[in-house]
C-alpha cells in the first residue's frame, strides 16, 4: 500500500527510502513533482488539523480550570520560559502589552501566577507560575500526553529525531509568520 495515501500505515524508514528511490528513478519528472506537491499539501493539511485540534484541546482545558484560551496559552509560556517579564511575555504571545496586563491580572487573581520584583532591575517585575496550580493543567493534559507517548512508541529513534526537527522548524516558521503579521 502506498504510505502517501490517506489512511495508509506508516512505512518503515528503510522501506520508505527504497520506495522513494524506486519511484524517483522510474517516474518522469512531472509525476515526481506532482507527487511532491501532493505530499506537501498533505503535510500542510495535517499541520492545520493539528493546530485546530490543539486549539480545541486548549479551549476544553481552559473551560475546566476557568481560564480563557489566551490566559492558558500565556500560562504555558510562563511555565516554559519563566520567570519572565511582562514585555517578554507579550512578545512571545504576540499580544499587546496592555492585553498582557489584563491576562496577568486574571491569572494573579486566580492564583495561577505571582508577580515578583526582578532582582537584576528593581523597576521591573517577573512573573512566576504557582507550581501547585500548574499541576491542575498537567492532570487535564495527562491523557493526551499518554496518547502522544503511544504515538511516539511506533517510531524508531531516527524517525523521532526527524519528526522533532520537523516540528521545531515548523514552529519557527509559524513564529516568523506571526512576527511578520504583528509588525504590519
């Protein structure tokens, strides 16, 4: 079965490499280019679908802990990059500084974060996450994380390295596109 078709099982790396080599040497250049466009379109569709599903998951988690989607996304950024200043958080989140102030006010009122003085600059503050509250979100995401572990178990180490690279490069491309739109 052609693993590039919808619903096909992923081929092993060696089988995929052999199939690609065979098809590229036997197929005319126009057919190869068309196949490449179809594969690229499938990847783009998959990324769009993943984005939608993750947004829906974020919304459901936020509903369970009484946080808005933007609040939960900022909480995740604080968890990953904190302690962090509000300006740096606004840049990472792609939000206006005034919007971040509202987000931080809500997160602080809910007991999710604390604002503390920045030890290296007395005029600035840093935002820190409350670890006990962070565990609430982690619990809600535990089923998804277990499912991701199961998905990853079906791939070899070299494939996981390639997938991780793809995701990092795709994330960087999205970040650049976001920054470009924010600048316009």
